[in-house]
C-alpha cells in the first residue's frame, strides 16, 4: 500500500508537475525539475534515517535480487570470501548468487528449524571468518514472518543488510551497517526502484568485469543517473519520505506499526483456531504469518477474505496458510477488519477436533 495522502498528491500533480508543463512520467531525467526531485528524495531519506555523511545514497534500477550479484561484485575485493546468515528464502537466494563470485560460507542458518525458517539464527562474533570481506543478512523475512531482533556483532567485518521489506518502518542505526539495500515496493514506492545506502570506503573496489550498471562507483559518480533512472518511482519515494517526516518521522512510524502488529499478534496468542509459526522473540512487524492447520480451510479463508475486501492474504507456497503484510501505509482500521474477519471465520468453520 501507499499512503492515501501520497496518492492524492501524486494524483494532483499527475498531469502537470509544478510549472514544468508535463507529468513526471514524461520528464527527462536531465531536466532541472527532475534533478531537484532526485536530490529532494535523497535529502529527505537522509533526514528520515539519519544517514551519516560518509555514506552514499543510490537510487538504482531493478529489484533487490539484482543486488544479490552487485554486492559480491563490489565487496568481494580483498579476500574473495564472505559469510551469509540464512534466515529465509531471500537470504538463501542471495548466498547462492554470491557463490558465483567467491568463497561463500553459511555462517548460520535457521533452515533446520521446525517449522523451517520460523526463527532467526543466533550468532556471535566468532561465528564469522576473520578474513571475510563482509557478512550478509536479510533483516526481515516476508515469507516466514520473522525479523532480526538483534544486529549481529561482526567486529571489523562490514555488515550488509537486505532491508527490502522493513526499510523506513522504524529507526535503525545506519552506522552499524556497511551497506543497506532495499527494493522499494514494500514500504517506499512502486516496483522498479532499489535503494542502496553504502559506506564510501567500500566504493571503488569492484571486480574489473563488473557491469557498469552494477558498479557502485559508477553510479555514485553519476549521482544515480549513469543512465535513465526509474524517475516516477523516485518521485513517489520522495513523496513517501516527506509524508513520514510530516507525521513525526520513524519514531512515529514505529509506534503505528507496533500498534497494528500488537493488535493482530495479541489476537493470535489468545485463541486456538489459528497458529502463528514464527518464533515470538523475532516476529516481524511487517509480515504476520498464520495457519489453520488445514490446507483446505486455509484456501477457503483466503478466498472468502478476498471476497470481503481483504486482499492478498494467501501465504507463500513454501509455507501455506495466510500472510498479512501490514506495511507502513496499512491503517490500523485495516488490521481491525482482518481480526474481525478471522473471528467470524473461526465461528463459521469449526474444525473437526473442535466439534
């Protein structure tokens, strides 16, 4: 979802942005108008996340999956090895992609948990190879409904985090990470934009055969405009950043998200019809996974929920059940409506064991 205020502003500016005489969708990225937009987006994100001056902010094409290759191509510079913490499908895919470019080790994994990936692996500094060029994590796992409840202690080793599904949902100390990347389509803007926040000392060490479009140095030197960037998405991101700043920043965003998540988790914890498989100590605020324990009931739930206006609740095929993605723009009333539906569905569809 996108905030209603943002959609209304984009609607008002759709045909003519400012006094430009054109829509942002028609605008060249080389115009003064768009240069002001992309600079404004970066300035707003820097304020929002309190990004230190020694970090570059890049607005890149493609999804976060492109960064599965870009990260090792840019960062496997000294020892050609890196450690990955695997806590779900996307960190697993990231590690698999990185293995094409260097010596990649799985420092920790929750793949053996029951249910699979239902928790976050606990690590300590000694779990990582001292000569690793970086350690990679996926901070929030959309499919399994888990989130890192700690920042791994990697010592001097740069920490890289995929924050695609939780960026700008709460305050985060950017200085504890060497690189943060995030696809925009969860909390920021329409699909097609990826944000990279990278410490400057890690730029300029890419492999010689790194494609120019994946080289952070090329992109940084050209202010993210080496070629035509996703202009509309960057514009929408700017509006979202400004909206969050207007409501009180990430402290207020966190308060709202915690309130929504608490409503849903409190209900799940105080009934017996549904089960929430994610480990309580590392539950996601963004993605709440739950199941009835009956695959046919789960299908019926998703179908009837959609008919009632509660869309996209079907869980990922690897987990089944349901997944409520309650990203920043989801209002509290939306979660209230879901809980109300869940209660009624349980009453209308008793399980055999409950008869």
